[in-house]
C-alpha cells in the first residue's frame, strides 16, 4: 500500500502510547464461542509499537498461540496480544504489504513488491522463528519468497503496442487492468465453488494493486488471483535484495474480477470472513466522478463466479465475475454497493461478527518520527454508511 497525499494517516491518541513505544491493550472482551483451538478472548485493542519504518500496511493474528503480526512496509513486527513486541524482522528491500496467517502451516504470508525490478512475490515468514527484535530478513532464513508470474505479465503489459514499458506510473495506457502490482492477501475457499480445495486446503487469494487513472475505462475492476499453496515449498527461495529469482507457479488456480469502479491502488486489505462467507475489500477511495467511490466493498460469497464480459477492455474479453454483496450503500447508476469504513491499514475477521480494524499514526520519540499502529476491536452492525462499531472504545 502507498501513503496517500494529504495526511491520510491518523494520529493515535497520546494516551495509547507508553514510554517504551508500544501501544497499550484494552481490557479483554468477554469470552464468546470460538473455533476449536482458538483463543478464548480478545483484547479490545492491540498495539504494534512505534518504529522507524514505513506506515502499517496490514496485520495477521494467530489466536491459538496468541500473537499479532504487523507489516510496516519494510519491517515485520510480532507482538503478543497485550501489544508487547516479542520480535521483529527488518531488511525487506521491497514493499511488504497486506498479511494473512495460514493456519495449515503456521506461517504468515504477505504481498511483496519490487516494482523497479518488475517483480512481485509472496513473502512467507516462519513466524515461530521470530523470537527477538532486530532480526534480519536476509541472513536469518526466516523469510522465503515465491514469484508471481501472472502479476508480472499484467503489470508489464504493453497495452498501446509502442514496444516499450512505461514504468511505475499511472499516466499510461500500459499495465493490463491498470495493474500496479499486488496488495491484499487472504486465505479462503475456492471462488469458483465456495469450498476449500482438495485435501481441505484453503486457497491463497491475492488482490491486484490498481492505478488511479481517471481517463481509463479498463481499470474499474478489482482483480483477484487464487493459488493452492500446498506445493509451494518447491518454489520458495530466500528473500532477494531485488528481483533475483523467478521461481513460482506457472499459472494461477483462478483469476476473478469484481466491478467496483476505480480505486487508488486497488484492494489494500483483503479478508475472508468465514462466518459470513464473504470477502471484504478495504480500499482507498477512488476519484472517478461517475462512481460513488466507497472505501469498503464486499464480494458476495454466496454467489459463485460466472463467466461474463470484462467491461472497458480495449479488446472484447471474458472472465470470471464476482458479485458485490447487495447491501449497504447503493449507487444505481453504476450498480455498485459498498460502505464507508476503515480497514485500509489492517483488517481481520475474527468470527462472531467481530473484527480488528487497524489505524495508523505517528509519534515523536527523541526527535525521531516513528510509525505506530493499533488494531481496535469492532462489531459488524451492517448499518450505512458505517458498518462497524468499536467495542470498548
């Protein structure tokens, strides 16, 4: 995810910060039924500390072992559920984005971009080995990477046929679907049939970044790729300084499109809600005047993908289309549904209509500005325009 111009980052309340730079946790929420092996309670807030880094991009939680993971663009932070840092990994020379925890192998997966090198990876962090702060991603072997060929092909697509790649810019007709790379990641069922894959495995779903270009008509979809990561260990390679390997799956398990109107850099945080069976997509608001430019869209998990036209493309194209959940705000002219909501800096579905929404901020320590993050517990109300209500705040 990219920092938006105009001070989008919201400062956290000073009272939430403690002297050592961590954010205090709130009182525990009363216990509710949880899936087998899950933690029995959740604090009302979990802080990610204060760091000299990029701003927070996404979070993931391991409720069984009681840890939260924060991506700070070039830094991964591991905290306990009181918000106390227990480990960190630096040395990400690429752009580390959204995160998700894979309950099947106990590792954290995140989007990783090397845009200047025209390469995109999934970073896989062996978080059980993250046991102290200041660990190096390149020398401690806690991070491996898998190359995503499909993303690279769309990002580098020469759409105007002039024989050159125009680079990391929105001011071009290049980049198929307006692809600017990847951001949101989440594990969930196969979007084709709504069920987990063979052997009960969840699919890794990766959302494209999408350039904000108000003059194009071919960048109005969110694009989701799905992968079965069960055989990915054969592709994993150490974290590169820059794009140094192309080891990854030759093709995707599925490619899907959700018509939302254009957004700034696509899905920032993607989250599958297993309780409701839907896919939440938190975005930076778009700028095209013909769209309502909501900040949260939800793909309806009860409706399977259908083959149909991918509108706005320079050549007629068909693909697998997902429907928006027909609730919340509705813009009749574009037939889009959505809400006004946070979640762009971190979004976790916890079950029982409860979610963590992450806020980003800064704090000044000894003359140094540091990035902070806090994940706040919310309950889904479904009300418009704002569907989440904070718990304990």
